[in-house]
C-alpha cells in the first residue's frame, strides 16, 4: 500500500506541475499535505511517503533533463554551486524536493492527528 501511495503522489505532483509550471513548489507542498491528511498514516510513514514520492520525481526529472540536454546547463549550474558534476546537482535537487514533500506530508499527517 505504501508503494502505491508513493507512486500516486509522484504522478499527481507531476500532473499538477505540468498544469501549473510556475507554481511547482507550492503545488508539491499542497499535494503532499493533502496526501498526508487523507491517508491515515503514522507521521514517519507520511514523511517517508513525501520524501520518496517528491524526491524521486524531482531528482529523476533533473537527471532526465540533464541527459536530454547533454549536460550543457546542468554542468554550468553545478559549477556555479561548486558541485563536481550535474548528477550531483540532480541528487541535491531530489533531496530538496524530497524534504519539501516529506515535511508537507508530515504536516498533513499531524494535522489529521490534531483534528481527530
């Protein structure tokens, strides 16, 4: 069940990010919060769901973009942040997105606990 929730979170976030590209951060936070609120999970499970769902989405998308553009922009941005290569930049992007999704889902789970 947990894996299905992670995949569903990734798909829903991806769809909303396509529909509202300028608001990607807000959309991910809102969708993750709603998923944490809807699914009656323990707080740690909600955090892990958001971390994995959004982290894999953002990290995978960053790595995919890096591959299809032959690392032109990724290498320059990685050099700007003093990272060794664009793959590390994709991992950092996934970590940042994962933390955003994880804390939003955790907030949703704790809100559900508070309201109950």
